[in-house]
């Protein structure tokens, strides 16, 4: 077996385990060569020092990433060189994306290693979303891997009122790797360059380009195809990024220190949890918990027993221990609303800040007809529909389609008060995800 292979196995690259070599005195005590065998001792010293150096280097996630590179790297290719020139001229752009990747890079790399795929694929979210799970393209693509709605649905990424699977890093990473493997195996005999092109432009576009090339007697590999401009740049940009990661100093890029140890953990919520309560259980800020769980559309996890959360890895034990002692009243239970005279389904839905479709689904209703005294199940969203809880102030997040007047009506405050509390003009446009402060209005 090649020495490099032996070292890789000893260092346990795939499993994250490390073989800690004995010191030279310990080797001597166990019968290894001592001072009489100077040359042999020097050989052993050099061997173990090399292992220690590799072990220390492996403590960095970037080193781990580079160790799994497997795509052909032709940095002299003019299309690759064009992107290398761009990254060299804009090193802060790469550094900023690398900062975004900090919570996710090692975990994504491990998923790729487990499938025995080239780890350059862990750099694909740099191109797709700048490693931002909340990234949304005007054309409809969303999430770390920029799935379109139809493709996301086909790959099992559910999109509901509660949750958008395309923004779930764990689920979307599995879906993206499944998709790439399927493209490579189904159409291109395992060729990942062509699969990457199909990931970007669609298999139909790539296959038609190959047919045209074949009809003209030209090669049908990725580099000889005539494809949309974005797809022509797609693989060269990825290979240029890999070259930068391989030698960041050469391109004046500073990569953040990302240790090669778990940064995140996925845990079962054992039912629905308000995100504020989940953050307290994990001992982290609510903002950090939201950053790790961008798929949640509401102020709570999904209302099912299989609901999961991503939390910092070092919070896992604390979270699970405290979750077992969580009082029953802290669980996000479904409320019941008794229909009164004059109530309409749309009015009840608006009062509780839920879509009519969700209210129908929760109550197995086929239409909008209600009867006085009827009891309706109303799912909890993790926040009260009004400020009646007694809190003097709190924050709400702007949802797509929201306006100041709509939010004010939902929380029983005036538009003027809401604008004043947030130093806004009443005609200001709100951005989805924007946070607004609500106060207890004087009556």
C-alpha cells in the first residue's frame, strides 16, 4: 500500500478519528530502536513527526476539504484562468463567502466524503448562494443549493406554510447530492462535469448540446459544448475556487479558521417547540438559532413528532437534558376556537395569522361554511396574535406580502403607532424578514 494511503488511514480522514503516535521514549520502552540504531531511530522520528504534522493540519476544515479533491484541475485553461483572475482581483469577495460557510462547510464536506464524491462539490454553494441558506433568486431558486420549486418538490423538499425544505441545509444538501449523482449516473456515465452543467442548466439543455456537437463531429465532453453563458462559466468557476482554496496565499485570499470538529448537530424536538423556548434550551440566542434553521417560516418548529432542529454541536447535551424536563405548558399545543355569531373562516384565519387553507386542513373543512358553537382547531405559530400577553415590547418578522397596515391590523395596533415605534413612514415598503418592534399601545 502506498505510504500516503497508510497515512490517510492512520489519520482516519473519513471517520474523523486520529491515531496518536507514541513518543520516541515510549517506543524505546516497547522494544523499538534506541540510541544504538541511530539511522533507524531517525527514520522513525521523521515518520512520526510527519504523522503529527498531518494530524495537526487536519484539525482545519479547509485541509480536510482539500484532501478529498478529485476533479481534474487544469488552472491553465483560459476559462478557469478568467475566474482565477477575478478572484485574485476580488479576494474580499471570496473571504466574505468563506465567512458565511463557517457553520456549514465541515458538515457539508463530511456528507460528500460519506458518498465518496469529490469534495470540490462542497464549494458549489459558494457559486449558488454565497453559502447563504436564505438566498433567493428572482427567478424562483432558493436556499443554499438554489433549488427551483419544481425540482425541490421532485427531490422531496416540502414547501408548506410552516417550512421551506429548500432552505433546510440538512435536507437540501442530501437532495442536491442525490440530484447530482442521479444526473451523473443516468445521463453521463458518472461524469460529474457534465452532471454539474445539467444541475445548472437542466439535463435537456446539456443533452441537446451534446447531440449538436456529435452531429458536427465534435467532442461531447463539457469543455467542447456550446451552452448558456452561465453554464459555460459554472465548472470553470468551481475549479477556480478549488484552486484558491488549495493555495489562498497565492491569490491574496484570507480564509477564516474553521476547525475540523463538529459545528452543528441535528436534534429531535419531540413535538412542536417555540423557537424562543428552543433557544433557551440550547443556551444560544434566538438569532443564532434562526440562522441555523432558516427553513422555519413561523416562530415555531413544525407541529409534528418528527420535528427537528439544528443547534450548535456543543449545545447538544444541554438541549437534550433540558428538553426532557420541559413543562407541558411550554409545548406548542393546538388551540381551540369556538365559532361565534358573525364569524367567518377568513376572519378567524386573519385574527390568528394563519392562511385559510391551513385552517381548512387542520379542521378537515371542504368549504367556508361554519356554524355557531362549532369548535375549530387553530395551530400555534409560536407567537401570540396580539400583545395581550402583558409584554411591553416584542419583535415580529415581516412576511412576504406584509404591509404596515396589515401587520397593525393583525396585532390590534394603529398604523401610526407601528410606524412611529419603528421610525418609519407609513408609506414605507417592508422587506420580508425585516423585524419590527411592537409596543403595548395606550388606550
